[in-house]
């Protein structure tokens, strides 16, 4: 993905520094006005302490009073609308999604099988820790953030049990 992003940015004549690394070990200090983490790119580590390391690293990378946008799948929405197995048609493939939610660990386990028109298949799995609103607020506070706002979707809709997303905007203390 980094190679594609580098090629695309060069084509658009954009000057972007791409960095490959472990998000638990961000090498930046007071460098950014804002950090954006989109599309549930948080919660993949096995232990909460690693998620906290990520948040502390983001906080350290921000300038004083810098903003952090964290976009997560809303755990309550997923549970209320949970489907063990779902089919998703797309223009180039059909995706079979096989899901499990562990109420004791709050982890969403999913295996997705993409079936293409030529009958080729591609399968991938993930395990994602979904945080409640209260849990993520606690992590953000422990990392050095103050929450400014929360939204339930990208149209700035109100956050609720039925919101598909939990989009938090926090400020570095």
C-alpha cells in the first residue's frame, strides 16, 4: 500500500513523507497539528496496553493542543445488528463474511472470503477489539487527551447505540 501511495502521490505531484513502522513506537515528538486514524484502524493488538501505547504515541507526536480524530466501529451497533454470516455483493466479487463476537474479550473475529467472477477466491481474517464509549474515553484520558466531540457517522450525526461509527475528536492536554 505504501508503494502504491508513493506512486499515486508522485503522479499528483504531492510531497508526502511515507513512514513504515510499528504504530506502538511512533518516532515523532510535537510535530503535528492533527492526527487522523480512520476506518477502524485501531484495536487490532491482542492487549489493551498496546492500544494505550498507540494513543500515547499519537499524543506525544502532536503539538500542544493538537487534535486527534479517531474513527471506530461502534461496538453497540455491531452487537445490536450482529449477523453470524452475511453475503455482500460487489461489482467485482461477492464477499462471504463469517463473524463471531466474544462478549468476554470484546473482540470481533471475522473471516472474509472474496469470490470473484472467475471463481478465484481470496480469504482473510481479522480480530478486532471493540471498545465501548466509556472504555475508549478512559484510554484517551490515560494517554493525555481531552474529548472535544463524538459523532455517530461522517455526516456529524449524533452518537447513539444505533450509530454505525464512533468518531471521537480529542485534544492533547
